[in-house]
């Protein structure tokens, strides 16, 4: 299934309450352990804060001159023997990719993990057109077998327990003669590795995303820990890079600066295991590598965010720190958000890409604790932009009457943190009695309809802000 | 309008311009692209001499690579053979057709069966050199090319990399600078490798050897001199 084909963001409220009642999901979400590792990795690099400022400035500079850098990048792609395909819409991108695959008679293609592939529902489209798409990132592979969309932007199968993986493998790997119910993650990895190795070797084209595009050299950069992205692009005849314009940075030095932040903010690693810089197709004397290199550069709504109050969102490097630190995301998981990008970054990006009428519930799915902004390596003011969306929604009179009334009161209070805390604290006493596990999502009388999604850690009789303050001491 | 013109026009409109930036701005941006100016390089990427070598060793081990130091080129084949034995691997490897690797006296270990070339699916051990080691994060920097097929870095379950102390640099930026000295264009692929392949996709439990090598073993040729001259 693909969220791009059937968004459920409108139903965030129902999705969230279902997620809170889903015990398996709740258990799986408990394994999400990136925050501690990130804190340790950040502590090991004294320059982390200074690098954040520089990274923000690099991206701001690039966005300000995006047309120049895109053209410079394109010229270098062509100079190095690659091809560039400009696409405005998902339809154009899908069609372009299909034509490319067909031009080499592709029957199966390997896929490195790309969120943009999710955005354009690439896999179902390729399947309908007789091409087998094989997700090769282990997490993506698991959910592809299960027919589910990813629930996290770098740990797509975080919502799946190992018992569920075992069941899925038992069912789907029988076709390869694997009929034993596995119990350990190690065995599951081995089995998947064996099967995917065969897929790598027979794929006709490999499709990856890009973490960065480098204008100076016409290169695309991917980072992975598994090495699947490398086998995806290295073994087939054709490497297709699916990327969006805001992935651009001017130089290799600029990419290096942001790379120092990416893995640290994401998984708390010093550096991802594989950072791979690809420029054009294999050279004449190269013993391996793809004979063709194509970049599909897709807009799909980014350009319409440029020059608006949402432009800062285009700095996002998809590290997932904001998800990992978000109490709402941790409580309800990624699927509740109902589209490709969950968590705080999704709450800002999704209305921009599919419209606030579809995704207006998401900017409301926040406690405004500010944690997301404080950990964002690119210093994106996520809460502020969520407020912008709510104001837009309000202006468009999209909210039901009660929510509009509530928003006015909320907006007044939310800009005054002390007042906000003072007002929400008494509500806690009431909520405490209503509270459930981890105390999520209870109605807050103050602001009516839409605040019912706020994460209020009820049982302790403390506000979310108080708890955070204590926890971070 | 075709998609390209349409997208560029859309960007320009959003940025409040009719056409591309004026000539002066474009010249400034061109200069920025060609200037290779470094941003802030963390202190640990700016270490020199012995400190740099020790930092590389420490960070490489932190990334779960294993590392053996040998004093001289003559000790390399023995170190490779010992490592394979310690891992219960057959003494058989696919070696990059890299002249740099010919400097090691492989004939001194006649039991090692060595084939040269790109990796084949059945190869269990790949052996390559490296263009550089990056002390900052214990990262290896490898360039694709006739002498170093990229498949050797990914297909075999075990990747052994021989790197010399004088090839250790401080930062990624040092790597780019060194690369620009020898070539005016990038090779097809620059691989930065930091530890063996891994996945945490099943309940966030770390497993090594997801699709790439399960083991990354570095043989560091280090005579103990103050290596820090090459930059
Ligand atoms: S918004 Fe910031 S923290 Fe969230 S994914 Fe993007 S870069 Fe990372």
C-alpha cells in the first residue's frame, strides 16, 4: 500500500487513537532508541553547534540561488556523461523512470531507500507496468513484503516486531524454499541477505535517492549503513537517481560540513558506514559500475514553498531527529500521520506538498514542546511553521467552527509560554483521572476541538512541559 | 513550456526575479564553486603527525572495524594471512589490480591464493588499498578506477584494506584537496567507508553484515615515524 495513492492524514485523530490502542505497535515503538545515541554523538563533537549554523547558512545560500546551482549541477552531470530529466509532477517522474527502465529492457529493478519514491508511489506503478521493484534496505524490504508504507524516514520498519518479521518471512520466503520460522534478528537478516543477493545480481536497473547533489561536480551522494545503496547502483547497467532540487549544495566542502551533522543527528553514529559520491556512468577503463547514469529531478511542490514562510523547511536533510524526539510521534508512530513523512517534519512538509485541506490535522499534532527545533541540525523552526499552517488553515476557514474559536485562544496563549503553562497545568488534575498509558492525548478544555491531539502526560499530574523540564535536568 | 524551463521559471519567480541572477552575482557564485573554500573543520580533523595516526586507529576501531599494525611493507602478507586464519577463512582472496599492492611481497606467503580483478559473487575476501584514511572518523576513502573496482568494497563478506600511515589525512576536506591534486575530475565513485556494513532495522538490534561486508579489517603499515607529511 502507498500513502501517496491514498493519504489518510485527514483522519489523524482516528489514526492516533487506534495507534494508542495497538499493543503490538506500542511495543515496537518502545525500541526506538536513537535519542540517547544522538546525545552521546553530539557530546563527542564540540563544534556541533557551530556546524549547525554553517549548515543552515549553506542551505539558505543554495536556496537563494537555486536556479543557478541547478543549472550548474546539470551542466556537470552532462559533462560527466550523465543525463538529467526534469519532472514537475509524480506522473512525469514515474513516466520518465518507466521509459528509462524499458530502454534497457528491465524486468526487475533494485531500489535503494528513497522517500521520494514513496512520494510518487513508484513501486505500485512499476509493478502495474510489469517491472518487479525490489526494496533492498532491510527495513524497506520487510515492509514491502508486508504491503505497508514506511513509518519512519530512516527506520521504515520501526513499527514491526521481530515476531511479525518472522511470520512475514515464513510466508513470503517459502517461494525460495525457506520454510523455517526464525526467532533471532540475526537469522532473519541472513535469510534476507541471501535472497536479496540474488536480486542484486539479476537487476537490470538500480534506483537510489540522493542525500546531496553537488553543483560543483554534478555528483549525487547517498549514505547508507547496509551497503544496499551501493550494490543497487553498482551492479546493474543503469543507475537512476531520483532526487529533488533542494538536495543541492554548492561544493564537496559544503556537503562534508552537513555530512558531519547527518549521521550524528540520525542514528548517533560518527559517520554513516557508506557515504558514496557518484559522478556519471562508469569510465571507459573501469572494471565495474553502471554504463548509464540518469538523474530524475522532481519538483512535486518544493518550488511552491520557495519564497514563502515555509522555505526553511527546504533545508531539511531527512535525518529524523525531530521524529525521534517528538513525544507525539513516539506515542502514535508514523502511520497515524497518513502520508509519506511523519513527525514534526512531516507535519510541516505534508500540507505544503499535498495541501492543507488534506493535511491540516498534522500541524495540530504537536505539543509545541520545541524539542524538534532544538535538535534539528538544520535549525528549522518547525513549531513556528506548524503555527503558520494553522493560521493558514484558520484563514481558509478550513477548520470546523469550534477549532477556529479554539485556535484564537490557543494562539494567544501559545505565544506566551508562561501563560500557556499556567493555563495547561490545572487541566492536568482532570486529565490525570482520564489518563491512559504514557498519558497521551486527552482533551484540553482551554482550546476546544483541535487540542485533543496534544500529548499530555496525564497520570503524574504534570504538564508535558514540566515533565520535559524534569527529564532533561 | 517544458518541465525544465517551467521549473526554473517557477524558482525565479519565487525568488522575486524575472530571469537568472545578474552577471555580477553569477560571477560571485562561480567563484564560490571554484574556490573550494573549507567551512569549519573540527579540531579533531586538524590533528597532525602521530596524533593523527592514533586518532585514525581509535576512530576506526570505534566504527567496529578491526585493525592490525605492521611495521613495514614486508609484514603485510603475513598480517593478511594471520587475519584470515583468525577468522577461520580460507587463505583465498580477490585483490584489486592496484600497483600499490604489488609493493608487498605476497610470494612470501605461498599459501595465499590471490586472484586479481573485480569481485565475483563467489569471492569471500576482497583486498584493496585506499586512497586515504580520514582520522576524524576512522573512515577509509576509496576511488573507483581500473586499479580499484568498487565491487571489491561491497560484494565479498570480508573486506581487507591495506593503508599506509602516510595516507592518513585529518579530515574529509583534506581528502578532497588531495584528490584535486591528482585529478581534475572525480572518478565515477568515491567511497567513504566507516566500519563494516550493519543494520538495526529489526527492533533496532545492531547486526553486522547487512548487504556489504560483515568484517572490515584494516592493515595499517606504520613504521612509527612522524607520518604527517603528506597532505
Ligand atoms: S526537520 Fe530537521 S530534525 Fe527533522 S528530519 Fe529535517 S533536518 Fe532532521
